[in-house]
C-alpha cells in the first residue's frame, strides 16, 4: 500500500514518535500535493500519526520473538507484482520450500536423470513411441499425456476446489472475529451511558467489572484455540489476564479448578450474564436495556461457538489424504516421464510445476486453519491487543465540553 505522505517520517527529521514535522526543504512529493492538501494542519499534532503506542501490543513482543504467534498482517501494494515476487515471508512458496514433499520429488527426478544420462545408457536422445526399437533404452516409456496428463487435470480440479472452500472457510472465521468486535464495541458504548459515574453509587465500579468480563471473553476464547494450547499459550494468556486484574481472587480460583478440557470463556460468559441480571433486579437496568446488552453478549457468544466449531472440525481427513495422494503421485509420475525429455534442463520446469502444485496445497491448508503461529495465519492476539486499547478509551470517554459543563453545574449547585 502506498504510504500517505503525511504519515511517513522524512529523512533527517527528529525521532519523535508523537510529532509530525514537515521541513520546508522536504515538501511532500516535491510539491506534488502542495496547495491541494493542507499539510500544515498536521504539524505539532499526533492525530495523523498512525504509530501510537499500545502497551498491550508491547506485551506480545516476546511471543513473536519466540515464534509462538504470527508477526502480523502484511499490507502490500498489488501494483508492484515484480517487487513482491522477491518477498518470501508469509507466502505459500516459502511454506512449500520448507516441506519434505517438494524436495522428495525434486531429488527423485535428479537421481533418475543422473542414472538415465550419466550412469546407465549415456542417452542424449528422446525416447518415444516413434523411436526405432534398436535405439530405445530399456526404461519403460510412459506417455505424459496418457498417464500424468489425466491425473494432472484431476489434481488441478481438486486443488482449486479445496482452495475455494478453504478461502470461504477462512473469511467466515475472520468475519466471526470481526463480528465479535462489533458486538463488544456496542456493548461498551452502552455500558458507558447506562453505568455513568453519576447513575448510582458504585456505577463506575460496575462498569469496570463488565468491561473486564468482556475483555476476558476475548482472551479466554483465542488463548484456548488448539494450536495455542499445544504451545501452552493458554498459560501465558491466563497469567496475563491475572496481571491485568481481569479476575477477582475467587474467580481466578474457580477457573484454576476447571479441567484441562474446559473452556474458560463459558464461565466468564455466565458471570457476565449473571451480573447483568443482578443489575436489572437492583433497578439499575431497565428490561429493554438488559435485552439490548444481552443481545450484544449473545452475538459475541454465538461467534465464539462458531469459531470453536470450525477449529475443532478441520477439513475432513479422508478428502485431504486423497488429495495429497493424488498430488504427490502425479508429481512423482511427472518426475519419471520428464527424465527422457530435456536432459538436465527438465529440473527447471519440474521445479516450477512442483512448486505451484504443492504451493496451492499449502495455501489451502493455511486458509482452512488460520489460527496458529505461521506467518500466513490471522494475528488474533494482535487484534485483541488493539481492541483492548480501544475498549479502554470507550470506557471513560467524555465528549468534548461535557466535562467542563458538568463541573460548572456542580459548582453552581455547591454555591446555591
């Protein structure tokens, strides 16, 4: 993505993370936008700075350094395809080069080529059905169009089908994650007004309690995904929630008493629902407000259940196994049929064919299971850290001028 000239640090400017300066000698784009975009309004303000600090993001840095979670989403500019070809991190190409399947196929072909041309018959010709019998090698001839050609069509169709389904599965899970945020935003906006500081005694404390329960829902959901549990990230997440004081000592003790197979978000959801009903009983929430808040939490819970249903039910193994068998079998057959065709030059087209075929397979696998630690996965904990800061701002937000008006009213009341 092309960088906004107003947000890019210029060469030689001061390293102030919260200030933007535009020296007269460094006008953006050599005056291209001068007179059109009023850049001077950004001077001395951090409103246009996209790199504001986030303490919750900073807490994730050790996990990224240990390769326990993905680095983040790579935003790219599709108008530079050749430049992007040189980038390997986060691509299916890199994942394919890491796989044993790719190197097995290439090594098989290389050994066959060496045996065919350098060891066995010293051939430099092409064997075909038209070659006189006296000039043919003793190697069985397999016509590419007859054997690998049919299999190639079948493999291509199945790979495209799997990729399409995996792509749909990926964005269905991504949409569930985003929908959880929408529900949480609406929830925080309403508790900010329903539990205003002056609504009733203890309103702010109750608002904080509901805020913590909502955050805990997110952490307890994503921290207990299978791939994260395998790496004991759920332990880190639980300890982090305790450091943030999202739980009381009693709540912490109850969660620690759960079995390994339990889902802590279910307990947090129960606490949140119970607290809302109790506030309704105390007269702090009307029936309509209660229904609205329960609607938001229900929306979050519905998406949580959908995510766990997906992560616990991957692409059927029978389908994956058959597709893998077809892909590997086709490439091994191609590795044999191409031996007699192009001398050692056949390594190049075979490498490209193998890279693309297995690359589609690796891409499908990554899209079907997007919650892990690979570079192609959704950086879900990054999202939670950003949303955590966003929810914090909503929790105590006061519109401009309101605080001054409230202070004036209190002053007049005290005077009277």
